[in-house]
């Protein structure tokens, strides 16, 4: 069964989707109005994140995609709040080209909760596939205290 809830956040409307007891998708857009214990918990954690009260999400996630996509998502999930890595850092950890890491970051199905916004290019911000693009990425990094590197 698929359930989806839409939240209002400081960076726009945000839809989170649950299937089989795990969060499988999140994206900046208008979504459903369903509710469940897991979606309510996710909504509370997201609100706490935006309020500056949560530093790490603790939700069951299921990343659909290749083993490589899941590996990149695992590395991104381990980046602490307020810190960043580059695509090159992740490519070295996984032994793959940085361009492939960039594509996997862009394909992250659960942004914000899996913090792809904490991954930067070697010479700058890099991209961001969420609504609002790089402006949303900058907002999130500043919110997390990583904004000093952007000024």
C-alpha cells in the first residue's frame, strides 16, 4: 500500500511517500493527504529539522535503484549535519568516477532525509535536483551551519 503526505516547509511544499513500512520517496511538490504512524513520525522529524532541533533523521528508508545508487545514498546518509563531502570524496570511497557519483546524487529518491545537498563539486556547489535548485541547496546548507563555505 502506498501512502503519501504533503508538508509545508520553509523551502516549499514537500511530499513524502511510504510503502510497506518505509519511506521510499520525498520531493518538493504537492502530494497526497494520507496519514500513517510512519508519515506522522517523518513529518515530526522534518519539522524538528527545520526548527533546528534534529541533527539526524531516524526513519526506515528503502532506496529503490541499483546497488550503486544505494551505496551512494548510504555514504550521503552518513554525512553529519553541518559537514559536506565532494563528489570526488565519495568517488574515492566507492572507487568510481566522480561523474557517476554526481548522477547518483541527482537521482536520490529521498532528498533532505538522505542529504544529497551536503555533497559539493570540487570547485563549488554542484547541482541540486530538488525544486528551487541550487537556491534550495544553499538554504539547507546555511540552515545546517555549513553556509560559511558559501560566503
